[in-house]
């Protein structure tokens, strides 16, 4: 019998892992877009996120994980951390150095999560100086010097209080200051896409962008702030002769984590929002970003819409939405929208996909202030209610007659515009003659030139009115003809052109 080796446990586990990975759903991120302080937007976005996350096959980045990775926040206040530093100082003076070290390390982790500014820097400096004292008491001179240098490298003129630090500690501190002054420095050049942004290193304000700092080589935590815009905190490695850094604060400042992950989009620039969403997905390492938002047409109902973006390719995969009223989204519509964005299938007529011309109902409804939009929120993909067999209603002879009258009036108006243009040419030639007679200029004292100019202005206004009115009449007549047709209308082509040499109109088709 042939030998058939049994698969090893490792091979079985590898096959199981591959099968699981191949069947896993894409890793997704849900982020809202619009006014991030809008309670209705945050509430409905959270409801959509909960409905999506409840699906067992979905792997969605959680809101707490989003906040932790981009904006790690301290779980304790400034006052709590100050009390912990006081407790660590008591442990140091009582000779419990190991306990003091534990308290200081724990406090520093949360201090680095505080908002940048003078209060944070004072806590940071206090903790590092206590670390320096505690390490020296343990005989760890190098660790003590490293802690002192954390303060001196950003504030070279920092002075120790003689009432709190022994002469030997102050002497060692002064020696570190002198040695640091002789150390070669690295130029850290900081720029921001928002000008005059405040730059903070380890919470200490170091100036406004653009600025260049000369610092000892090493790692620094950088944060930039411009009004309400706050950058992601990042570790910067200052090394070599020069370290340039550009922070896109316009993008990073548009991202907030509370009360729900959100991209601020007050200006309504949709393309910028999609670009920021794709970049955010790349920062967080997800495959798809689902941008949810509330669309508020100038009239009619609101829409809750969701757009799925592929991070690798940057393209829009699908978009859908449903009408909503009040603070809470309808449960059935929310479930249908989740099905649509995850599978591409529309299980409910509450979900509306983009139609053939790429316009969503909320776009056509004037959600972004489109002039002339009806704003009714109607589904533009709905079929024509007039059937081709004439069951929807008999053709109207009155509409057919009105279409002929409108198109005839429109063609007559366009022809009249052409006649006015020809008459205006005579005045234009006369005005050019007066200009030539006056040395290439129009003189206000030349009564003939002034009369010709006024005549040209009047004819121009008349011609514009005839062109606009004629074009509108022709289009109205064509629409009335198509509506009154008892069968599928033959193609009708309309054309209206005008330039400085004249105007023309054309209508072709079967009548």
C-alpha cells in the first residue's frame, strides 16, 4: 500500500489560519462627516456603527481604539497626577525608592497624554527631576543624568530651587548644562499647512510655524495646535544636520474622536472629505472607510447617507442612504443600509443608490445648495409613471398645440435676436469710425459717439432677452411635445449658439 504521511499539527493549524483569513471580512472604519458637534449626526452615526458591528462577520475598528491610536487621552486630571507626584516624592524621602520609581513611571505615562501647554510641561519637568533624584539615590548616575537632560534639552536655562535640591545635585545639574551647551545640535525645521500654528515639544510651547529649532539629537513628542485644530501627537527623531518636518494640520485638525470619530467638513467640499477619509484609513491600516453623514436639502426630508471608500485604490465603491426624521434613524432602514454598504445589495426600497448620471437624491435635492433644485428628496431612479402602451393617459391635443406654439415663438424670438444683432453691427461700425476720428479713443464730449454707445447697449439688452426667452420657449415646447406624444418620441435635437459675430438656433427631429 502506498505511504500516506499524516499531516502535522502545525500544517493543520496553518491551513486553518489560511482558511480563516481568506474568509475574513474587510477591516473597516466608520467615520462621520459634517459638523462634529452635531448631536443628531453623532447619534445616528453611532447607531449605524453599532448595527454594523453587531454583524458577526464584520471586523470594524472600535471607537475607543480609534481614539487610543490617534488621540490617547489621560485617564487622570492634572490634579490627580500632581497628587501622585507628591506621593512619589514622599516615598523618595522615606527611602522607598523602588515604590517612588513605580509611581513616577506610571505618572509620566499619563502626563504625556495630557493636552499640551504650560501645566503639562510643569508636571513633566517635576516628574523628570524627581526621577533624577531617585536614580541618584539608587546609584544609577547615568539614568539620573538622562532624566535631568529631559528638562535641560528643552529649557537650557532651567534653575533648580536651592531649598529643595542639595548642593551636590545642583553641581551635577550645572555640569550637565555646560556639557549640553558643547554638544552639537540638530536643526529641527517645522512647517504646517495652517500658518502660524503653535508647536509643542513634550508639552512645552516652542514657537509658531514656520520655525527652526537647534536641539540635542534625540526623540521628542511633537503636537501642533491652530485654534480648534490639533495634530496627531507624534514622535520626532531629531538627527543628522537637519530634520525637516511638514505637518498637514488642515487634515489632522479635521479629525476628532469624541463624541464619535468624525471628519469636520464645514465647507461642504466633498472631494476633500473623501481624500481625508482615505488618508485616515491609511493611517489606521484599514481596508475600507465608511463615511456617514446627514444631508439636509433646502427643502424636503433629511437623508442619512453612507459612502464606502477603498483605501488602497482611493475610489468610491458604493453610496446609499435613506430619508430620516428626528434624532433616531429607523431601525429597518438602518439595517438595510448596513446590508447595502457591506454587500452591495439593496434589500429595501429605503436604500437609494446612485443613478446612471452619478447623482444621488440628496445631491439633486439641493443638499449642497444647488441652484434650481427641487429639494423634494424623491428617488431619481424611479421608473416613468407613463407606460409606453398609453395606459398612463391619452395624449393631450392641447399640450401638442401648446408645444407647437412655444417652439414657434422660441424660433421667432431667436430669429429676432439675429436681426437685432445685424442692426447692432451698423452702430458698432459707426462707433469704430468715431473712435478712429478721435485718435483711437471715445470722447465723452462726442455726442454722436455717446448716442451710438447707448444704442449698442440697448440692442445688446434686447438681444440677450430674445436669446434667453427664445431658448426657454424652444425647450419648453420640446418638453410639452414629448409629454403629449402617444408613443415613444423620436429623438429631438436642440441647439442654441451665440457669440460676438451673431446667433443661431437649430431644431431637428420628427413631428
